């Protein structure tokens, strides 16, 4: 059913190509970022959810 709807719209194939290209750019960009990121930064981000320090500024608890 959806194929028939998309086929009835003229010029819809260009949107499919644009979406595929954007997806590829984002995927390759994320891959390059992950491979070129500094290991100490990645280790710090990996451990961040596990840190159990409390913020010293408690002004939001007034």
C-alpha cells in the first residue's frame, strides 16, 4: 500500500536518495568520531555515570 502511495507522488525518489545520503553521512561521521576520539576522553565519559560524588553547591535545594 505504501509503495503505491510513494509511486503516485512525482519526485518522491529524490527524497529517498537524500535520506539515504544523509544517513550515510551521519553514520560515517559517528564512526570517524568514535575512531579518532582520545582514549582518555572516552574513558572519562565511560566512567561518568558511575561516579558517586555529590555537587558541593546545594543552592537548588532551598
